[in-house]
C-alpha cells in the first residue's frame, strides 16, 4: 500500500497551519509551524504572490488529504462515492473520511495521531465487533464496536494511551468505554461533529471544473 514517507511537518508548513500530523509534538514549542511559519523549500519565504481561485481550491483539497492521510487516487474515489450519495457532496465526502477506521481509532484516543492509529490498525491491534480488522480505510457503521485487541493491551504504548482516556473528549457520534478500551459508533457523523478546518465547498468546486 502506497503512503507518504517524507517529513510530515513540511505538509503543515506548506498549508500554513497546524494539521496535527505528529500528535503530541504539535502542542509543544518543537512544532515546525511555530518555529518556521513559512512554506518549505528554497523560495518558501518569498511567496508573496496573490493566490488564484484554482490554487485556493487546490490547497483546500490538499489540506483535507493530508489531515486524513490519503493519497490522491484514494481521495478521488471518496469524492466520486460522495457525489453519488444523496445530500451535499462536500459534507458526504467529510463523513466518508471521518468514518475511516484509522480516524475513528484516533478520535477515540487510542492513538495520538492518525498516522499512529493507522499503524495500530495495520499491525492488527484493533478489532471491530470482536474481529481483527487490519484495513485502515474500513468504513465503520452505526452499532459497531471498535476495541483494542486483548492480546495488545500489554503493549507499552497502548498502556500509555489508555491512561489518558479518562480525560478524552470524543465526538457526539461516538461513545467511549474507558474500562474496556473500546468505543461504539452511535450514528453517522454530522457536519457539526467534524471539527476540522476545511471548507469542503472549495473541494467540490475544484473537482467540478
């Protein structure tokens, strides 16, 4: 499976804002956006050119891709699926991305970032309704229970994360059981539940050209 393997802090700097791609580090003074608040590369500090309508739309699409950690072809697939569904395409797109298993693991607090959540899933540490699922793009549905596999609960990193769950705030469409290190999908996420800095209408305009 293809994935982005370069420095993720460059992605935040390119978008000009924190995308919280490195978990706890993003909340410290080590965050690259705070230390170098300009785009990466040789000409990063000289980008004073007024952005075009196309570039604004492109940046919004890239931002969404980078937040959820999906590549271009996969993102296009989500957009095509969202366009076929009833309702507003932009909101449908964000709901699909939000329902990814790696995102749900992150939202429940089992990982400090989506990248770490994706690793937990691919390494077989996560179960859905008691069955191990190792596909990060698996789309959860209402009623499903996402848990840390029993054999993985002695993992040091998972133990560390479990200790922080009592203070974890989860979206309204999910519920968290701290004692069993599990969460339940209550219903489909609404747009109000998806607290990310994305203007989805710009993405729709980009793909509607």
